[in-house]
């Protein structure tokens, strides 16, 4: 799959001239609602190419609105007939796929909760075998790159060649400004391994609210993502699901036109040379970071030896909390985010524990 240059052809053949935009309501609620939103999204100078609507909604807890179901599929056919937009729905099992194929939905996406289940993904792949549908795979709920890749491999083995990835963020026990942590490095690693597979950002599910959608969308474009999937509702506050993260079609159009698509590289030698100099400086600093971390771990090992001699537990939470408090104070003066400092020092702390455990148990 890694060397297959055809995986992104479906998007290239659209010849859009701008990033792909998939938009529509979190849930299809009524035929009137679906058609109303679709017509607003497809108006003149729109950059929306695909209309999305949740038909089957896998909810975290029972009792929430779980979608209209197959009743909404003819509404999507009407959307395509009246607006010319392609249509997309989420499928979570083989039955969903069969119905979506029956009603000629153009794009199917596998949701984050389904991606974590290889059995479900395999069932979907088996039903899709021999078809020519575009299939997008959302990252799994948990930050597991190999699990995400595994879903693509199952589809690829079933002969599916029109593939795309959706980055919708990752669940985290720790509260933050996001509904789902972006963990940008994971999709970056995915793109490095599979450069031909288009990757689409889902700011709606990363943010969970409207006010940060544009910042996340711009970050995705800065990272050379191929498109965006954003939830849009004609009356967001009255939406039957995920009301806080949806925006009106008008707001969506305005936001899309404000976003900046960057050049992939410098076009003149002067700026390219300047970039090379700055990157060399970063390389030197990175080397110093490794040296400093190595020196720190040498001291950590000495502490581990003292703990071994005195039969003291490796984990000292009070000490870790003291370090974090000091680092937060320093970070506030430098402009570094709490999330960055927390993530960095947790990793350092985990490695320190591993190093000391080796010594204590040797």
C-alpha cells in the first residue's frame, strides 16, 4: 500500500483548485432541513464539493438522538439531483454499507468508534469489495497510529483504491481547550508514511465548539492537509446533535474564504537559502537538547542508585508536582503553552521512571 501512487487519484481528478471541502449537518433531521442546508452550501462561489449528513449516529450513551436511519438516504439522492453536490455518510457496519450503495451515496466514511474495531472494518471492507466508492477513514478515538493504518490495509486488501484519511482528534482523559486533542504529530506521521493518501481535517470534532474552528482549519492547511470536513446547520443552536460545534452555511462560506492556502515550498533561491540557514540552527539546538537530556538522565540514574541502596520507591509524586509547578511558571514567561510543557515533562518523567526501575530492579 505504501508505494501505490494511485490512492489519491480520486481527489486529483476532481481538479478543484482549492482544498476539498465537505460540509453539512451533524445529523440529517428532516428532508426540509437537509435540502435547505444543501442549497445554502451550494450557492454561487461556494467551495463546498461534498454534502455530508449523519444518518446513523453512534452515540456515547443511549438515549441520545441516534439518527433517522435509512429514511434519510433518499433525501441525499435529492440533494445530489438538485444541487450537484456529491454526498457522504458515515457507515458503521455491513448493513449500513449495503444501504448506502443501494442509494448511490458517493463517499462513505468510517467513524472513529468503528476504526478501533478490526472486525467491523473487515466486514465493511468485505461488502465494499468490487465497488469503486471513495472511502474515508477517521482516526481511531485513541491515539494509535498502527490501528488507523490497519483499517486502511483491510480496505486496500479488499481492492479499494479510492482512500482518504480524516483527522478528527483523539480522546484524552485530561481536560483541555479541545473536545478531542489534535495530536498533530500522529497525522503528520501518517502522511509521512502514506503521502499519496489525501488527509482531511475535521475541526468540528477536534474543537467541539465554534470559536476555534477557523484556527484549527488554518493549522491543518498550514500542514498541507488536502481538505476540511466541517459541520454546518441552518439553525445550529436547534440542531438535534452536537449543536455547539456547528456553524451556518453563511459563516462557513465566510470562514473558508478567509483561510490561507500556503505554497508547498519556496519559489526563489534567496528565501530557500535563508530557510536552510535557519534549519541548520535548529539542528544544532536539537543536538544540544539531546546532550542536555542525556546529562539529565545520568543524574536520574544516580538518584535511582540512591533509592536502591535505601530501598525507597521509584515514584515520588510530590517531587514531580514541584517540578511541574516550576516549569509552568517559567513557561508563562516564554509563551510556551501549558499543554506543551505538560506533555514534554510527562514524557521526561516516564523515561526517568523507566531508567530508575532498571537500576532498582537490577
